[in-house]
């Protein structure tokens, strides 16, 4: 702010730096616009996190160093827990995960860094299924690139058959989101601080975790949390992309998009094929992760095959896919030579970068 003061000797111009300029609150994750319509239940401890987002939402990746001031969760637990009785528990924790360095096309592991105090998902009784609850974790520090996860205790009732919660507490906090991906890890007492999580990238395809986080930086961050640019650079997690708000950031972000090297692929008798992908060295020492899919060239494209990929920066690897039954029928109808499109959707720092390229499938189905 510029303050001008008049006086006998003229006008004195004072530069006043507002404290608010040194601090910022930033929201990321789900935009909470979709309806909570999907319930997931697991018997034991399970962590869920948004790896690839769709629409106006973003992946749950911290855009800068700071502290999580608060977070919102949309939806309810479809249970009626009874104090002292196992089953139907609604307890959960917020966790920060750090992606670990991996080799090309291995499943990228994550390390649990910290966990919040315990919170509870509101039960369905007395609550609207689309209710939005707000939580405030204490001194929850994150570095740029850290991944934020929702961790449930499960909620199995322990009854082998016939119990009210045979699969655990159903948590209706997910939405249908074509093109999105919620990764997850399940393991009794295996999601504690310091544990290594090997994610399942298949069960959550086409879903959005309805969790929105608010990050405080600068003077707004919790006192124990580092917030400097140096801290960001030193602790940035793999694939933490640049700010795409400026033209330079957009150029860098485009450079990080996964490149499709192949122009054609042979389809095996079982419907399998491989597509060569390259992860730009612009993210040296990190990796690219996302979804690669085969799309029909119809007016309303259908997904004929898809899978999650993970590639080390600067490396080329071949993603192995398998055509769906509909894809195989379409391939056979085209006399084993089918023009399609290959699409990759790669998340970088919470932003989705999509690349689509004409492609030819050949060989024998």
C-alpha cells in the first residue's frame, strides 16, 4: 500500500507493506460441487487420496509449504455407531504423504509423514447426506508436493457373517468423476506415521474424494511450520508442478505433460497392447503419474482401455493395456485395423494436463 502524506516541504511517499501480503490462504482438492453418491467401506485402516482430478477440482497436492488451516468433507457415514460396541465407527484422521523415488512403471510408494488428531464423519441419522463438515487440524505442517489423505479406521464389527457392518463403515464421501482417480491403501495397523503405502490405483478409477483443504502460508501458517521458498524447493515432493498462473508457469507445465511416442501398436490375441510414453526431464529427479487410455473415434468417444502409469522423469516406458470386451468387438469389426486416439491425463502439482494423439491398432485380436 502506498501512503501519501502532505507537508510543508512537499509530499512524502511512504511504502507500507501490509502484513496480509506476506500471508495467504489457498484452497485445493475437491471443489465440493458434485453430489456425495458413492459409499466405500473397508474392514480395516484405509487411506484414500486424490491422484488425478477432473473438472474444477484438483489433486490433493500441497501447492506450497505451510500448514493445513482447515479442511471440509462432504457426505456422511451410513452407520449408527453404538459406544462400546465394535462396528460402524466413524473415526478418521487427515494424513500427509510423501511420494518416494521409484523406477519406471513400478507402483509409486508413499511414506506417511504425519497424522492429525481424530475426527468423525457425521452419521446419516439427523444429517443431510450432502452435508459439508469443517475440521481444524492442529499444527499440521506440509511441504510443497505433499499429498493429503483421508484415513479411516475401517469400522468392521468383527462378526464373520450376518453382522451390520460386514465390510466396515460405508462412507458416502465420494462422487462419480469420469477421468479422475482416487488412490487407496488398505492394511490393519499399516497406515501409521512412517509406514510405507503401496497404493491401489484401480478401485478408485472414475471417483472423486469430496475433501477440500485450506492451506495457510507465510504469517498465517502455524508457528512450527516452515513456509519459505527454500523449504519448498528442498522438500518438494515428486511431480510437484509449477504455478500455472503466469505465462511462464504455463509453458513449464506443458513441458511436463507426458508425451505419447508411439503412433501404432500391435494387439495380441488376448487384446493386449503397449503404448510408449515419455516423462519430460523438466521434472528431473521426480516422476510423472496419470492415466493412459484408448478412445474410440466415434462422435461420442468410448474408453476402450485404460490404466494408471508411473514413469521416472527423463525416462521412456511402455504402458501395457488390455482392450475391454467392447474394444475387442470394435477392433474385430474393423478387420483388425482400428483408428483410435490415445489420451494421457497427467496430474502435476494439482493441475491436470491432457494430451490426445491419433493412433492405429493393428495385428490379431
